[in-house]
């Protein structure tokens, strides 16, 4: 059976290698931050964002316990301020939208900031880079976020970006994702 998380990673891994700079725009419990940290290694760098201090604590713990190299900057701020923190371009960025599983469901990504954050993340992409955006349509805000992201990405210049959507069509509430690849 298709494993959506593994599929997401396989797209990202085509674009990143040791030494690259990447960003996890929704740190949460740090699973994606850890994946990025280990993939880009000591000579790379990972910027990770979350608005919940508890997410930074949980991520830091995960990184230390799993022996991640000290190649990360954990930032307690909204991802729509990413341009204040990230220096230079990124080879990959990841948005895992929604709320923290097992956490406060009212602290979820919201369309106003999500769309600005995605626009800024696209502006930060290096050549031959990727942005991956995972959407959770099982809750109302997630469903609307997904539709708005679809509208926004559909308008991107195809000479500069390739935008695609990957969705299991017989499971409408399952998460799905978009990729934006820069040329
Ligand atoms: C689905 S979880 C992310 C899971 C995470 N990638 C992991 O590996 O555990 C979504 C996260 O987005 C965070 N979030 C919500 N609004 C945000 C914002 N404006 N900027 C950055 N993070 C935000 C939430 O606090 C939550 O931790």
C-alpha cells in the first residue's frame, strides 16, 4: 500500500544532499526537522519554525536523543516571518499543516498566515529546489487551506516552477500534498 509520508520524503530526497540549507516551516514534534537534520548533515543547516514553545522543547529533545548533528536553528515565531531569519536560499522546505497530533486543536495553521508563508517560502527557493506542503482536509480550516493553496499554486509561472498535487482519491479526508519545484 502507498505510504504517503515515505512518498513525500522520496520527492524531497531528489533535491537535497549533505551541506544544503533547508527549512521545516511547521516543526511540531520534530520528526521532519530530524529527517532534514540527518540528511543535510554537519555541513548543512536546518531552520525550523513553530509558534508553540512546547514544539521547540519536544523537537530539541528528539534531535538530541537521536544524535542529530548540531546543524539547526529552532525558531519560536510564525512561518510567515521566515524571511527575517533565513539567510540565503533553501534547497527544500516543508509545511506539514494543521495542528499537533495529541495537542491543542485550536492551535492550527491558519489560511491568512499560511498563504503568506508559502509565498515567502517560494521566494526563498534556490534553483532545482522543492517545497512540499502537506494538507489535512479532515478539519474545516484544513480543507479551506488546501483549496486556497491550490488556487495560489495554479497561478505560478510554469516557466519557473512545476507545481503538482498528490492525493488518494478514494479517501477524501486523508492528508494529501503539493510540491513546488523550482527550475
Ligand atoms: C501537523 S503539526 C507539524 C508536525 C511536524 N512536522 C512533526 O514532524 O511533528 C503542525 C504544527 O504547525 C504549528 N503551527 C501552527 N501555526 C503556525 C505558524 N503560523 N507558524 C509556524 N508553525 C505553526 C503548530 O503549532 C503545529 O505544531
